[in-house]
């Protein structure tokens, strides 16, 4: 039940990140946009073609997204502070800063402290339209805080704690630091199949797949 809860929570956060951020910040007021307008299609054609091949977005969607991205971030990049401010709009009852930091790190593929348009749409393509396996791999990279290919117990505690901070007053009953650790410990025990003290990507994928399968079976 604990692992099912965190899986459901992850899906909820993915929807928040992809749909709310995508539509409100990128597609706002763009229903009647003429993508042949030079003010819209400013992205270099060769870059646009490459992103069409490497993402699951159409050329028109990428053009509209680029316009929205440039409106929100005229410099062409998103710094972490700005990303946190935007992310926090969707979780007003809690403190989104820590979880937003972790999300930012996953999008910032070259680790230069900013998210370019290319990094933004590549990440968004996985979160919004990726396969189940692609989304699980993305989630694993989120939980693997130091990027060493393994999830430790402490990393999982940090993620679960950040989720509870994010939801804030929306969590009932109120969760204490101790409860968050207990929740993380329970999830960890279920995922660490060989009991070696870390969760590998295979263990993570297997555990999440089992949860998803049991959920479908109950339906």
C-alpha cells in the first residue's frame, strides 16, 4: 500500500509538471497563433528539425513552445530560482523549493545551472508523452540524487520528505519528519529486492511495474 501511494503521488506530480506548466506557461493565449509569424518561429530550422526527431512534439508545438519559453525567459534559459518560482505556483499550500530543486537537476542535463529550451522540451517530452519505461527511467534519475546509478535509503528519505513539504497542508493527517522516514523505509524495503542496501535501476523498474500491474488487476 505504501509503494502504491508513492507511485500514485509520482503520477500526480508528473501531471502537475507536464500539463499545468506546459499549458499555462507555454500555451497560454496561443490557440490562434500563426506559426508562420516571425515572432513565433524564431528557433533555428536545423535546431527545430533535430528536436522534432528527438522529442514527441510536432513542429507547430515546438514553435509555439519556443515563443512561450522566450516570453517567460527572454535570455533563452531558465535559472533555478525562476524555475522554483514557477513550480511553486502549483503548490501554494506547501514548500516546493526542495522538490523543484530535484526536478531542475534532472532537466539540467549539462549541469551548467540553467535549463535551455532544448533541455526543457527533451525532458518535457518524456514526462508528458514518454512510454512507461521512459517515464520510470526519468523518475529513477530524479530519485538518484547524486547520479551514481543507485538509490540509497537516505536519497529516498530526502525525496519523500520533499514530497510532503511540497504538498504541505494538503496532506492529512499532518506528516512529521519521523513519519516521512518511516514511509521511505517501507518503500525502500519493498524495492531493495536483494537487500544490498541500495536500489538499482532494475529493482526500481521491477517494483514500479509490479505496483502498476497489481493496480490494473484490481480494476
